[in-house]
C-alpha cells in the first residue's frame, strides 16, 4: 500500500485495485499499531480507530489536502503511482 505522507508518528497510505471496483475513496492512517480508515469529500472516520489527538491531526491534514487525495485516488485507480502529499508541520 503506497505511503502518501508521514507526520507526528502517523503514516498515511492509500490502496486501490486498478481495473476493479473498490470502496469509496478513502485512505488509511496508522499510528502505534492502530489504524483509522477515512473517507474524504467530506473527511470522516469510516472504520477502525485512532487516539483522539491523532484522529484530529489526520482530519485536519486531510481537509487541507482533499484535492491531492482525490488526485492520488484517481491515479491509483488508473494503475499509476500516487504523488506524495506534504505532511503537517
């Protein structure tokens, strides 16, 4: 699963199956053995869990980068590699 970004100990990854139907556009956020699955447009937790602070950081990051997330989702659906996204600072 390609890594899109990494910040404050959180790793953001996105997965797609080119040529196959997949779930709604989403990404996975990993933090210390926990994983949260987030949709975007709007940004919301749709599976898993993260500690509250990390969840809020991921939501803020995703809201700032919805355009890039959408573009990466499309790239993956087309069988292309995603482009890294700026981390939170």
